C-alpha cells in the first residue's frame, strides 16, 4: 500500500500498538484497518528498528492468513501482488526481505 505521508512509497501495513493491546492484536487490527482484510496470525516473520525523528521504533511483521474482507478505514492506494512484483514495488529493502522470506516459507510448504 502507498505510505500515508508519501504516496510514491509502497509499504507493508503497520502501525502503533494501542493501550492494552498486544503486538499480535495490533498487527491483526492494522491489516484490517489498512488493507480491509480479516486475518489470523501464522507466525512472526521478522523485526526491524528505525529512528523517525527523535523516536526509536521497533517494528514486528507477521505472516498472516486472510480469512475475510471488511471495509477499509484508510483510503490509501492498495495493491495485491505476487511476491516478485511486490518486491519490485516496495520502497524499502527491509520490506522486500520480508516478502522474500514469506515466499520462501510458503514455497517450502507452509508457515509451520
């Protein structure tokens, strides 16, 4: 999906953990809000850390299974792509590496 602040950057869904929420629950909520997908977690996929201004952020990504569609709360550009096309479109190398890792897991027979 297009980044919220730079529409020319393509990113994976992510967001902040709300009070009383686990990282797992936040990931499922963010995918629901941003992509319009009800999903269940399959497994952690990777973590990255970055500094945005004076804030240090740690971002955890998950491999998820889509179980349904819901209305999106955010209206940014959205694209569903095969792994190779997604790696070409994503703006950041960390996101491309996550897609590569997810594709390898799925090609090997699944997330477990």
